[in-house]
C-alpha cells in the first residue's frame, strides 16, 4: 500500500513539474521593447513627427509638412515573433516596420522594407496587418494584381479591427515567410526573401499641410528571437 501511494505521489509530482517546464518554455525568451521610463533602445528616422513615452505607452504625433517618421529599434532582428497592441486614429495611417532598412545608398537613408500596415477602419479600406513594402515595391499582401482578393482582405479586416480600441497584433517573421495576426485572426501570409534582417520601426505617416496634431499609440511591445 505504501509503495502504491509513493508511486502515485511521484507521478503527480512529475506531472506538475512537466506542466511548469512547458509553461516556462512557452513564456521564455521574450524581450520587452516598451519597458523603461523613456525611449531607450529606440531612435527616430525620417521625418520630424514626435514620439514620447507616457504611462507605458509610446505615443507618436504628426507634424505638418514632414515625411513619414519612424521610431526604430537600435537593434536588428532576423527571425522573430513580434507582439504589440496598437490604438489608431481615424485620419492617420500608421504601421510597424519588420526587418526595416535604412541605408545611405538607398534614397539618402530613407526607411524602406516590410511594413505591417496599421490603419483605422474609418478610412474604409481596412487593410490593417497587410504587408506593404515601404518606399520600394508597394503592396505585397494583399497584391494589387488581385482586386477580388484585396476586397476580400478588406472585408475581413473590417471584422477583425476594433475601431477606437486597442488592437493586438502578432507578426511571425521566420526565414522567407511573414505571417500576421490581428486580434487572434490570421491575416497576411507572405513568402518573400528580399530582406533577412532589420530593425523594428513604429510609423507616424506624413500628413501634408494638416496642422491639427494626430496621434497613434503602441504598448506591450515584445519580441522573441527564434532560430
């Protein structure tokens, strides 16, 4: 009887240890990109839009007569999973660069490359978490060569995007494949191998001559490198 009881306790203990180990593996390896009191580990590129940190949120605000502005990580990443929350503005287009590029030899250092599109559904386009090749090839997913698919992608985005609320985004960039998810719903699935490594960049889009400041916000930004 004592032997059976010991065996049962041992089995329960081992099960408990296995569960803890699995959770530890699942939640390990994440780097918090929005921690700290300021914008340590980030640097602006491009235009003159402003960025500041308030109560754990990174707030980007438009400035008239300036091109697209990006707040970029000083570290580059190759294969990774990126998660963050985004709060949009109905009149201000935005996005997040993944494997972003900025080279003196290309358009005087203009930020370019893969961008996870972010926009408020009030713009009636709803291509949020599509993949746009900033300052280079344009839309990659959905592709403008397939108008029906673009319409379908837009309709799905209208359902997935929460207007006037925080939206959770996940980007998986592994090898030549980039996948995006919006509030848990699969969106883009792109196979493209032009850029294998680059920075993460938060975008405030240019607004032309509009003088009224407009802001977009990010929070809970974290990244896990995989390889």
